[in-house]
C-alpha cells in the first residue's frame, strides 16, 4: 500500500509514522507513506497556498491551483483507488471504513487548513471525504494520522499476532472484552477465575459474553 499525504505541515506528520506498529509496517515494506509539501506545488513567489474567500467573511481558503498541480503530478505516476479529503462534514470514520481502506493499493489524503479547500477541489478531485468525529480540528494532519493508523494496523503482517486486530473493538460490531495481566491478585483485587483456568473454549465463551455485555451497556447502537 502507498499513502500520499498532501499537507502544508509535513513536519507535524513525521512522528506518528516513526514509532511502534506504523514504523514496523513501513520498515517491513507493507506500506509506504509519503508526506508531500503542498507549498512545493505553489507557483506563487511566497509559496502561499491560500487566499481570501470570495464573497468575504473571516478565514482563508486553500486554493485549487497548487492542489490540482500536486494531484495531477501524483496521478501521472500511478493510479489511485481513493483521493481522500479530511473534513468535519465528511463520512465519519469507523472500523468498517478502515477495513475497506486497508485493502486498497494507493491512496491520497489531502489535509485541509484555515476555512478548508476551494469547493471545486472537492467537486473535481476528491473521491471520498472523511471526518474523524463531530468536532473541528485546526487542520487535517491529525485526522490523516488517525485514518492512516487505523488502516495500516489492519494490513496483514502489520501486527505481529495476526489475530490480534480481529479481536479489537468494532470488528464484528462488538466492543472488546476486559483484559488482565499479572499479578493475578493485586492487594485483593483478583483477575476473573476463568481466565486462569487454561480452558480455552470456556475462556472464549466468557470473552464473547463480556463483549456482548459491554456493547449492550456502552454502545447498544452497534447491536442494531
Ligand atoms: N470551516 C470548516 C472547518 C475547517 S477546519 C468547517 O466548518 O467545516 C480546517 C481543516 O481541518 C479542514 O479543512 C479539515 O481538513 C480539517 N478538519 C477539521 N476537523 C476535522 C474533522 N473532524 N475530521 C477531519 N478533518 C478535520
């Protein structure tokens, strides 16, 4: 998989890909992540990428020219399955969407800033708009990091224990069951007996029941 992230703040996105599962997936060659500085595609003297909004009002708007130049240059090199724009009015990211995105070969993620991008970019270049929740961020970079993280960890081989991602919350529309580790007894706070029994089938049943119970209590909407 290849993820090309178009941003005016590439430095903001360096760290998330330099640690843990994402770093290992990149080192293993499972995914290539490129941070593309939108300013490199600006023809403006000061490399600016934004301008005043037509019709007035507060806030700058990211212009179509540098974005179009950048996307054209990328598309000249390869085909893209999706050109994603991070936006609070997009479809809200969920595990089902991440699962789908993890099967793609190449995607672009465009990070907005200021008041967002010129609507013509969205109309003509963007194939999918994703929000990471009903709140407004200062820019699309953190959203791009969240989307990439949730997708990359699902690529087979990214997580060392292959089954681990499949038992996370939201796979099968259930929340994950509680987990425990040593010590089995911490000052009288005990781990459920069944987890120490070594009986795999019973443990699996217990975990499933706990998942169901937790989902009923916390997210009944998932069971509909
Ligand atoms: N004026 C816009 C918000 C702009 S916020 C509006 O009211 O809808 C600046 C940029 O941050 C956006 O262009 C988008 O790329 C990013 N962003 C903000 N909130 C986001 C969210 N919840 N999910 C994904 N991207 C978001």
